[in-house]
C-alpha cells in the first residue's frame, strides 16, 4: 500500500496550514519572474561566498554548491516545543549511556543493550574505559535527524554524535533568506539562529578541565580537502577561535600546546572535526598525519577536553540506535517523547528472516554508513540491485539494519516546472555543556529529485531555511 506523505504546508482538504498561511498569501502575490531572479541571486551569492562541499569518490578535488531552495520550512511553536523537549531528553540519555559504557556498564549487566553490540563494536574505545570527562558530557554537539511520518508524527531517524556537520548551512540559509526577502521577516516572528556560534563557544568553554577559568578553545580540522572544511573555517571565524590542523599542536607533559610566533600556548578545549581513528597516531592509526601524537594521553590525564569526546561514536552507531528508547527508560525513568523509526537489527535471526522476505519494501542501511551511501531503498531499486544487496546481507548480516520505507513529509520546493512537493528531513543541533541548548530550527534537507527519499547533499539533496514561529500562528 502506497502511503500519502504528510504535507507540511497544506492540509488534506487543500487548505494552507495556519503556520504557513501568511507566507502562502505572500507567495501567491509574487510574480514568477521575481522568484526566478531571487533563486539566481541566491546561487550567485553562495558561489561568491564559497559555500561548497567536496564530493568523495568522484574527480579529485571536486566541489559542489549545495542547492538552496527559497521556500522555507515553517514550524509552529507547539511543534518546536515538542521537538526541543524530545531532543533534550534523548541527548541526556545518550550521554548517560556513553558514560555508563566507559564506567560501570550497568545497562549491559541489565541486558537492556547486548554487551556484544557494544564491546565488540568498532566504535567502542577501550582506551576510554574509566576515564572521567568534564561534567560527564561526551556528546557536546549532537545532530539528531528527524523525519515526519505520514501521520505527521516526528520520529528520530538517526543520531549523529561523532562530528555532526551542517550547521553552517543552517546559518547561511537564514542570512540568505533575510537578504533576499527582508519583508518576510517583518511580517513573521521568526526565532533567530545567528547566535549559534556564541552559544557553541559558551558550551565549549563550560566544559574546560577543572581549574581552568579562562580556557583557550581551538577547532581542529583535517584541512582544506575535507568535505566540510568550509564549515570548519566558518565556525572558527564566527566563534573567534583558532582553526588548527594536527601539525599546529603538540603534547608535552600530558598538556596540549599550540605553536605560535610568540611561543607555545596551552590549549584547554579542542572542538575536533576529525574521526577518532585519525586523532592520535600513538593510540589509533599510526599512519595518520591529521592528528596530534599524545592527545589521548592528555585527554586521559584530564588536561584537555576533546569535544566530542573520544569514544562517543559508540552511541552514534546504527546498531545501537534501536536501543535508545530503552536507554531513556533505563537512565531517566521516562517514556520517549519522540520515538524511533521501527527498526530491524539483522544480527537477530528473526529480524533477518523478515527483512530478506520483504527486501523490495524496506530501506536497508550499513551500521557504519553515512551520507546516503551503502544503503538500499527497496521500492526504488531494480530486481538486480535487490538481489545483489541480498547477497551482501546474507554474507554479513551484522553490518546492517532495516527500516520501513517511510513516506517522509513534503514541502513545496522549486523544481524545473515550478513549485512541487519534495521530501524533507530536519537536523536540529543539540549543544550540551553546563546546560542543554538547542537553537530554534536546524538544517532542513530536501530531496530535489522527484520521488527521491535521499536528502543527503552528496546524493543530490538541497537545503531550506527552517523557521520556528515565536508567536501564535
């Protein structure tokens, strides 16, 4: 049975929803020529600013502009409040889980999460066992992917806790909309997002090592060839901190220093945008030229805070995702405010049998996959593709999870022939420091190809500005 997706702008009877009513009236008055001109202006401005991302697996050094759609996604205050409550709850539970995994392991002893799924997971870092981190916070920055099902209910699609990206596009999208359509911001009470870098810096400073009253924070990047380098440079500039590479730092006496023209300067907090494997060649991959030798030793000694903490990826893994609702119950004694998407774990023989029998109807993902790669969307796949994927699953079932093919909600989007519904998701960014803070909105990603459910930029997706209305609609 083909499900009808939830239309963010229009109700079932075709009327415009209350949160879009004022925008819909404005849009109806706009000449097509003006909108086309504004779309071209947006593309030119993004090119000029250099808001691009690198494309892996294609020609070396290829960069693309992430397509930007000028129709915003508009959320009423009531929807945002539910999202904010649910995301805060979820990230609190995830941080409690990571702390528990690297300390008492109560949740494993209770059998809520199978021990083998954690201790044999490639994202588990035994080097962090027994290590205390400031405030017990591991996931300082979390990007939680939210979708809306056909009933209009929000669901968590996945948790991004290692080095979540995309917040620079959230900020630039808002700047672009304000520049192109200032009259819309006079007519709507839209919650601001431009203070995100300031909030991020406050959060990072709040988790400095004990005894440090005026911490020095840096952003550690893999360099200009990284796909998210624009974002690294953008955030460092916006926060007023140094953008550094591994070669700019060194460790002496379990303390991290930055090389400067005035001599070594102690570093207290590192906002890292490098995966664990490459962070410290003495602890992880010895061939890594991106990291800082001895960084893990400094971290274990409590002389530097790494955000997100080493080992956080254990809660980012898709094989752990199905257990998050139970984590919320276990650690917080609460029912989940936002549920997961129903998920089958293919290391389970019963789940595996069900999925193999229904492959044409399901979405199958690699547990370590990202960016829309390494997945099967059954309804959009050919018979040959399905059978090839079936063989991969049978060979290594523990590498996969499966989910139903959701009818992701849609939002009007400019296509070749004018406005048309396109599927969207939402990535709000949750900051954990002394407090948990969420800037209202997030990054709305849109699948620009008709019928496509893949919103990732690497797979042809685009982005929209996300509005949270502060007053009543």
